[in-house]
């Protein structure tokens, strides 16, 4: 009996340690998403700087002050934001899926949300406690 | 007889424990590892412009790894 | 704006009313009037005083109520006045409300005998309001170069008094622009028992922007023509509103001038009714609507809308993509025509009707970097009817004349579906594909908070590999492909298929199970499967791929195959000679080509050695194992035959002459390997070996 319990415990520990190590993020799907987002970032960057868009608390990018963009381009900026958010949602899903835990999607999303915000350079707008603040 | 019953009871109990432990592990989310993973991805998505001029960036992307 | 003009008009009409009473003499006039009541208007304690030689005429109104707003102690005084019989004139008059002076001057002329009345109000901004009353039933007013910005500037206090909500909106949206307007107000009289209004207004240089810039317009030019007649049930009106210049962003739509609205309806205390309205809009032949809008609080109650002859090539990029799929803006294309009908009842969408006529829809493919590439997916021409109702299930029926998926053309097919709220149950959909068909059975989808999810079954009716490989531009293969996957599950970002896809090819078969497509429409589009192949005839296979010649049979197992953009990015491939007895020969060129797969290490000996004089060799077994991950193929050979020197046999010789092919390079760059194989196949020559 004791042997069984010990075995179980060590098995659980092993599981926990493995879980605490690294998350699998080197999948082709995640690479494709990273490449796509990296490419789009060249277009998004000036929009972060001007405050037209900001990093929302839910891990997405939000159009927060469209008036920083000429009227005729607001539609394409909105499309850009939507495309970025589609990639981000796919990224969160893929990270969860790549680690055999699709149910982690929401946790992955909130972790990313926090990290995007924490790591945003000074001058960018981020959403904290429901309000937009400039870092 | 009683001995066997106790044993099977213990076995069932431990199996139930194992099963419940399983469930606990399944819902456990490795927050620290996820943060590390997020940082790596964020670095890659954002860093392109830091080290290179934005114009040159797209051509060079595929090469590394 | 209209409210404000109307308010002023009422004020002055009141002055005129006061004057209708008989006048005793010009030396001194004092008029007192009791209460005046009209719908939305109440005036109490009106007093007009005029004494020659004193400081001028004065008008006092103790209490004025207009709609919900009320003012106390209105006071008009004239610093410069004269009474040249029979007129009273005033220049530079001032109006005070309580102790507060309005930022305007008033000049007026009043003939007590005819009650004719003329007044000019000058605002500090330079805009003027001219008012003329003919002494009878007609009041005319003209507003010249009025700046809307004043309402949140000098006139902010006044605007806030008239309508706090409107004033706040104007200020918050930084509304600007110049308004010119003419208003004629015909009161009920003997000639016509109904009160009448006529308004022409023009806005130029108009702009506004919500604080977040999501509702904004610039360079607006609007012109409005409106006539209205008062009936017992309210005002009957008709008008035309033309958007003549400028641009607007009404999130998520970017709109430009051009639309013209013609409408008629009724306005009363409770609601605004559009009995009939038509809208001229680019890309639409006919657009008609009716609506009922409650006034307190303002809300759309009922709406019916019908659109005919909509040109999807124009409506698609301007209206449909931004509203429904902004993320796909670069990739979605529309063609053909559509009509639509919609009904809102009590603020809720009640029914929706779409009719397609030769419509086309295509979604371009993307590469890994997110760039548009490839033919993607397309459907059309598409015709049919798609009704939806909030209260009852409806049946949609669409006829598609074809389409394509990447290089594969799809034949004509029908889609019948039962729509019930957010649920769609499809009838069998049979999409002809080459000489077979893709059949979706019992597909049911449900729209929830997380997007679409559902299930169904997929069957691929046998199609010939000869046609399939030809369509895809692959080397020609003979055989049959079919699939039976009864358990298809669709969820956000993933389609999984339980069951098997079977290809009978090269005298054997190939079976794919555990098919999963993730992110089917995004850059991370990804297909996963496990493949089991049995008894493939190597002679046919090597011949098909111009790979030299090998006789014999092979079994393959591909576990965890993952395709991104149709290119394998991960798998665990194990290839081994099939059990059984059959002729096993391998040509020298095949040996050289296999050498290329192994990285070439073993081949040098062959080329130099005496064995190069033989054309074919006997072999006992073949074996190859490649684990692809991160662009590297980790190789090994026949299972259990690892050599102490680190080499791994790929071909184990047997018979005469016998030959072993041994690989030494265990890590090979996958792309390089593919390039080499490609070169072997294309040039039909031996690969370069290093």
C-alpha cells in the first residue's frame, strides 16, 4: 500500500515538474502566427506610438483613439486590428493546443495580456483596471 | 475475507485518489512557464524593429532559427 | 438645430401675438396678455411697454415654456428706438433671461395696425436670423451663416437651456459647420385649416468627431428640404436629405458623399414615423425603408428595409467585409448581385431575407507570413434564397454552379438548410469533385458566443487518383481515393474528422485517420493526420517519381503528420519492406537516389567500386525512419540493424549481387532533402553527392 502511494506521489510530482518547465511553443502553427504578427507589427507600431491603438486587458489590440488616423484610413486600421486579433486568438488557442491542454486557452490569453502590457515600451497605451493609461 | 475487503477498499480509495489527483493536475496551469513562453513570443514579434531598421526587417526574417 | 430655429420662431410669433391687440395711442403703449397655450408652448405674463421719449420699448415675459424647458423673466429692451407712426422700431435691442444677457442684438420693426413684424437677430459670430411676419398667418425666418460651433462656444449656455442633451452631444462631438436655412411657417387660417412648415437648410464644411474618433465626419455638405403639415395626429412631413460632400467614418464603415434620402412620415409627441423612405446608394438599384422611432428615449422600435439589385462587388468591400469580417478585408472578394429584406420589431431583429443572383464569394489563400497567395477557396455563381426568422424555423435553398478549392474545381451543387434561431441544419450537400464527390451529411452548426460549432459526417465518393494528381500537378498516379468520416466536429479554430480517408494506390492502400484541420482560414492553417500505408508497389512508385527502379512492396506508417500550407512540417515516418515473398531488385540509380536520402555517406564506395558495373542488385529488406521536427529530419534505417560504427542500413542486400546501403548522416535538413529529391525527379539524373 505504501509503495503504491509513494509511486502515485512521485508520478504526480513528475507531472507537476514537467508542467512547470517549458511550454511547447515551437510548432509550425505558432511559427506561422509569429511570422504573420511580426510582419504586421511594422504597420501597427506607429499606431501604438500615436495612441490610435492600445493593448487591451483581454490580450487583444483595441482601436482606442481613431482620431489619430486620417478618416479615410480608419477602415483599414480597423481591418488591421481585426486581423491582428484573429492571429492573437489563434495563437492563444495554438499554445494551449500544442501543450495538449486546449482548456488552457483562457489562461494563456490572460498571461499574454499581462505580458503584452507589462512589456509595452513607454508611450504606448495600455488598458489597466478598465481604463486606458499611457505608459 | 475482511482482509481482502479492506485491501480492495484501500485499492479503490487509492485509485479514486489517483483519479482525483489526475483531475487536479489537468486543471493546473503552469503560470510561470506560460509567462516565459509569452515573453519569448513577444520578443520575437516585437523585436524585429529594435535591432534592424523597419524597412530591412521583412527580407531577413526567415533566415534565423 | 431645427429645434433651436423653431424655438426662436415661436418667441417672435409671440411678440406678434402681443401686437394683435388694439392699440390706443402711440405716446404710451402698455399691453398685458394673459396666458398663451399651444402644444409644446406655454407663455404666461406677457407685457409690452412703450413710452415715447423714454428709454425705448420693453417686452417682458414672466414665464415661457417650450417643450420641457422653461425660462423665467425674459426681458427685451431697446436702447435705440423710435415710433414713427404707425411703426415701432428698435435697434440694437438686448434680450435678457433673468439677469443674463443673450449674446445677440435684435433690430425690429413692428406695425401695430397690421401686426406686420420684421426682426433681425445678429449673433456676435456674424451670423444673422431674419424674421418676417406679414401680420397674418405667415412667419418667415432665414438663418444665414450660422456656425454650429457657436452652440458649444458663445451660445453654449443658451443651447444648454434649450436642450441639455443635444448641447452636450454637440460639445462632446466637437460639431462644426455652417448652416444656412430658410423656414416658412404658415399658421392655420381660413384658407387652410392646417398649420404648415417649410424648411430648406444647407450644412457646409460640417465636421464632428466622437472622443474616440470612431464616429466622425469631415467636409460634410448636406442639404435638406422639408415640408410639414399639422394634423390632429401630429405633423405630416416629407423631405429630401442629400449628402453632397465629405466623408465619414461610422465604425466600422467608411462612407463617402453620394447617398440621397427621400422620406415622408409623421412626427408627434411620442414618435417619429417614416412611412416610406428611399435611399439612393452607390451599388444599389433600389433601397426602401420604413421605420418607427420612439422619441423619449430615442430608440429604433420598428424598421423594415428592402434592398434590390445590390452589386456585391461594391457592397462587399464597403459594407459587408468591414461589418462582418474585417480581419479578412484583404482576402475576401465579392461578385454578382443580391437583394435583402430585414425587419426589426420592438427593437429586435425579427426577420432577414437574402436573395442571391449569380453571386460569387472567394477567399484568397495566405502564406505563412500572412501575405495573400494562392487561389484559395471560391464559391459561385450562387443563386437562391436565404430567409431567417426570429420566431419560426425557415428553409434556405441555395444553388451553386461551382467553385474551386486551390487547384481543385468544384462542380455544381445545392445547399438546403433549416435555419432556427442561431442553429443551422444542412441537408445532404454533395459537391462534385473530379469524377467523385465530397458529401457532407447531416451537418449541423450552432452559433454561440465563441463562434460556430457543430458536427456532421463527411464522405468522399471514390475519385480517381489519375485525375486528382493531374489537377494538383503531381506526378500521375493511378488508383482511387475515397473517405468515410462519420464523425466530423467543427469548433472555433478546429475541424476534426473521425473515420478514415482511404486511397487505393500503387496496388496497395493508404489510409489516413485522425484528420484534424486547425485554423482552417488563418495563417496557421494546419492539417494533422496519421497515415498507414500497406503493400505499396515500389515498381510503380519509383516509376511515377522517376526515382530509378525498385521492385518489391513497402509498408509505411506516418504518425503525427502535420501539414502547414500543404507542406509537411512534422511527422514520424517509418517505411519497411512488406512481409511476403516477392521479387526484390533495386537499380543502381535507385541506390544512388536512396543514398541522397541517407545524406550520401555510403555511396562513394559504390561509385568507385566494381559493383558499379551491375545495373540491378538484389535486396533482402528496405527500411527507413525519419522523424521530422523543426525542419530537421532525424534519420535511421532498418529497425534493429544499427551498426556499431554508428551507421544505419537502409537497404540490406541479399541475392547476387548483393548490396547494403548504409547511412551515416543522422540529421538532415528537411528542406535540403526535399530540394534534392525534387532535383532527382525533375532532372532525372543522379543527385550530387558530397
